[in-house]
């Protein structure tokens, strides 16, 4: 049995690996913390998944995962991509996420030894929402105590922008694809996450959000102000929201509304050269 504690978005969780063949993915390496700080404990067990979770989904259902509330807990079910009738990973957690069990249904010749893969995004998205947070598809950079957020869908240039700005001596790239956004009283904080493609962008730091620049590749460099409505729409599109019920979505919508009302947001049309960096710096305090 192994116990590893990780902290993401300023929320520490203790993961108990009952099967000694399990290990946390290496992407979590920078996010380990002291077990004494853990607010939640999730126990990972090797299958079989208990029978009460085994009801099948309809054959015409194209989902790969399902979230439901039953027995006073939240249940997360994830299917094997190639075997729709076989539950792959299942988690049952208390509504406050303080305690939970995760089952991994391994069958020979399976070699799945990283039990949190993919199901961690489902668990953390709900846990963070319970703590006033969201996972956002965005790049982020930190300069001194301020963080600048660069959201955008796939292909919007998040990784390109991260590489362009990484050479600046007074700027640290927190993430190139996914960050955690949390509201603490009236302060919005942004934290790095382990769910970024390149190891150098898996940074555990965090800081106060200063402003938002929605990325858009272009043949020119231009930064323009956005309306509250446009900022809300763009941020909603960049949020990781795998929720099954409308009531789950309400706190996320409230958080996004508070954010666009409290933090300056601009559209950043850019071309991949140094002039784009110069323009951004003229609009920031970096």
C-alpha cells in the first residue's frame, strides 16, 4: 500500500494506492505535498468494479463516461474505449469529496498501472467546483505576483504563445493548455496543473489573476476590448465542464460571470513573431 498526496489548485488530496503495482502518473511529480495537509482521501482499488455499478448503458449511447448521484454519493463511471460493455474505471465519492473509492477493472493482458488517467479530470472538475474553482483550457504566464490568462480552443495558439513568451527573463509559463481558476473571497487565483502536454509546463505555482487575453491567430497583431457578453461566451467555451445535471452547471456560470465582471478581458489577435510579445507587454504590467 502506498499513499501519495498531491495539491492542485490549492486543494490537497491524499491518494491511497492499495495495489502496489499502481503508481501516479509522472505528470503529478511537481504537485506532491505533505499528507497532513490533505482535505480529501481517495482510495484506489484494483477491480472488479462492485456489482451495484455494473448496469449497462444503452447500445446507442456514444458516451465514454457517466456521472450520477446515488446512495448519497457522486458516482463516476468510465468505459473502455474499445469495449463499451466493460466498465474500465469507477469512482464513488462523498458529495463533499472528502472520501472516495476508485476501482480499476484490469484484465489480462492489461498493463494499466496509472489508475487516475482520464478519470482524474472528471473527479477534479467536480471537486474544484465544490471549492469555487474551474479547469480552464488556457495558457498562463506569471510575472512577479500577477498572472495573465490566455484562453482559447484547440488550434488557437496556446502552445505557440507559450513558446514565444517563455524566453522572457521575468516571465514564467505556468501552463500551455489547462489551468485551475479559483475565487477566494474577491480575489481570482490561477494555478498550474499536471494536465499539460509538455513536462516544462506542468508547474505547481499560482498567483493572482491580473487580466485575460483570448487568443486568436491572425495575420496581424491587435488587442481589442471585449464586451461582458462576448467575454462570458468565450470563457464558457474554454471551460472544462463535464457535468451531467443543470444544477451542477449553475456554480460554474456564476463563477464565470463574476470573473468577467471583475477582471479585464481582451481579444488578442497575434502572429507568431516578437512583435506580438511587444504588443502584449504594452497592455500588461509584466
